[in-house]
């Protein structure tokens, strides 16, 4: 019975030490997940932290254009239990925005892929509307010049 009690207390003590040293760090991302690496670096810089790329997936973009998929504070605890460095480990997705038959990327079935795809569709519609308005304005200008002669 005493062996089980000692083993149980030892396991609880180990868990308490692990939680006190690493608890709360694993899930923190400082709001940079989903941003481009360039934007994430700026955000982290404002928070007094620097970004460190720990992994990349894909090679279709420059790092500054890659999407941050996860971010975790770097482990840097000094002898007093204080954070010794201010670094954020980030993982990047450097594929194209969403997958097509020519480019790998987020699936259109995923929330990320669908969000990016819908944003691209909206931008395309806006660009087409602006081009149509510019063409109509040019046509109106030509008619006004022709009518004035």
C-alpha cells in the first residue's frame, strides 16, 4: 500500500512541476495565426517579441507571404523560472492560397480554403465592376467629345 501511495504522490508532484514550468505556454499564439509572416513579425515586434520560423510546408511563396499556421512561445526559462527570451516559434504554410489543379494549397472544403476562395471571388467581382465603370466612363467621355464637335 505504501508503494502505491509513494508512486501516486511522486506522479502528482512531477505533474505539478511540469504544469508550473510549461503550463499556459503551449496554446498561446499572440494573435498571429492566420496572418502572413510579414504581418506576424510586425505584430510580435509591437509586443516586444521576435518571430523564429521553426517549420515550413510548401515552397511556392517567399516567407513574408507565407501564412502562420501555429505559434508557440519559445522555451527559454531562466534559473528563477522567468522567461529569459522573448521569441515566438512560428510554423508557416508557403503553398498557394488554395489548391487548384496546378497549385497545392488549402482544400476548398476546409474553412481556410473556403475563406480565401470567397475573398478572392469578392475581389475579382469588385475589380470587374471597377473595370466596367471605367470603360463606361471612357465611352461617355468619347460621346461627349464627339457631340461637342
